[in-house]
C-alpha cells in the first residue's frame, strides 16, 4: 500500500512525505522531501529509516520522538522544519 501527503509548515516551508506501508499499517519505506534544509544532507536518509517499522496507528508523539532521536544521533540540523512538522505530515498520509 502507498500513500503521500504534503503540507506547508509554519514559516512557509513545504514538506512532502511518501510512504510504502505494510498490510498491518507499519511503515516499510519512507521518502521525505521538501524545500527545507538538513545538514548534513545524508541525515534525511537516517530520519526515513528511523520511522520504518512504526505503525501509522501510533500517535504523532511516537514519530516526533523517532525523528528527534535521529536528528540528535546524527548531530544534524533541520532548517525550516521541525520533527513535529514532519510527524504531522506523516500522520496526514492517507494509504490506499
């Protein structure tokens, strides 16, 4: 199953999330794009991996925690977006 969502976050940056989801609603693969910045750039792949395996039925806070941990572990810097904003877009994905 696949789904995607996009949203302008406070500050006007766009976040686009595309998910592949298993039948039990766990995320198999995520792609996170947008006009925000992350340094180092490869840290976005770690964020995408950090949410793999999480069920879409989990609360937004579970995604925020996973994303924030990935950012901290990579000593990365998000510019123009927050873990909360990314989590909000993830939770708005409609899977078909």
